[in-house]
């Protein structure tokens, strides 16, 4: 149990490293197709499309990591992104700077 929760925590932290969260991904679209689509806006380093173990289908959302902040801005400047007739919902991931927590007794 502890190992599973630790793995989930690591997964949540690693997702903060991605630039864009994409929702409403059609069932028929693969990570390769997503990477190809977003490559028109810049260099895609990584595309993470999680799958459901029970169903074997992806969960209809993904994270995209670009090489530069300019690539991210290129994606966000386009009004709508449509793949296989479905409009994708994009959200820019905010990279939080880790600051040391202050001791409550101070």
C-alpha cells in the first residue's frame, strides 16, 4: 500500500514538469499522433498519455513537454486545436518553485 501511494506522489510531482495539460483527447488518438500534431508548434520532448489498466483505453487526457517556452506560447496562441473532429481542451501547467516550508513555531 505504501509503495503504491509513494508511486502516485512521484507521478504527481513529475507531471508538474510538463508544459501543457490536454483534455478531451479522442479515444482513437495515440500518443504518437498527439506528438506529431503538437510538433507543428515546436519541438515536443515528451507526451504522456496515461492508460486505464482495467479498460485498456487511455484516459482521454495527456501532458505535453516542449523544448522551449516559445514553443508553449506558439501552441497557446492558436484559438482551437481539433483532432479527429474533437476540440481539445488545453491548459498551461504552472511550474511552481519549491520554497522551503517555514517552521510553524517561528
